[in-house]
C-alpha cells in the first residue's frame, strides 16, 4: 500500500493527515471550515485516495492559516505516499462539468511545483469560507506535493459549482497521475531517471 502520514504543529495549527493512494475514496475530514471539509471530501471520493485530515487551527484569527496549512500537510502526505514516483502515470487531466460550469485541471507530478490558476469567484464567501483562499489552498498543495498544476475555469456562473468542479477535476487528474502503469516496469517516468529539480 502506498501511504503517507504528516503531522504539522505550529503556533497557528495542529494537523494530522493520512493518505492511501490505493484506497477506495473513504475520508474523515475535520478542518473547522465546513465548505473546505466538503471540498476535501470530494477530492478523496473522486480520486479514490483515502484521506484522514484533522485540523485544530486559529480560526478565531481568520481562516488563512487553517486553509494554507491543511493544503501543505495534505501535499506532504501525498508526496510521501508517491515516493520516488517509480511506475506512476505521472500526468493527469480532467474536464470536470457541474451543471452550467466546466473546469479543466491538468497536472504533472514533476517535482517542480508550479500553479497556474485561471479562475475567479464573484462572491466573497462559500458558506463561511473566504473564496480568496481557494487558490491559496491549491497553491499550497502544489508546492508541498511537487505538482505542476494548471487549473482553468472554462465557463460557469454559480460559485459553488465552480469551486466543486475545480476540486473534482483535481481529484480525477490526481487519480490518473498516481495510477501504476504495468508497462513502465517500475521505471521512473522521466528520461533523466528521476523527477524533481
């Protein structure tokens, strides 16, 4: 089983994350931010990556540290589970529709973190979650997991649909990228013989 575990404790947050890349999409998520919980649950279910994520954060200040650190910790756990990247598909892409909305998410588990984010929200909050933090969560995951990650809203109006389409797109692209490809014979998918740097 390809698993990862991260514990992150700072003056701002106390986080435990466990992931299983070869899971069934079961989850146990509690960040203290309801909409963020819902999105990470969507990520787990549609990637088939089991995710346990528990956060105690300084929500009395604001949601920034909880959002950022949950993304960092999840990304670290994913990187640990992926390991040396031997045999993985490496690339993943998904078009993710939700009613009037269509999002595109494309990623490369390259070890060279980069986020391109082409998405805007027209309201300040989803539930109690500040929408300006959504991009920041994706950036934190990409940095910690070593992903080259491109997220684009092709069209859409409903902010809930837009956000959920992005998370489901990330999930389906990640599922594709972490799948083991028997034809690769356990080789790292790079002519350099390694990924990253």
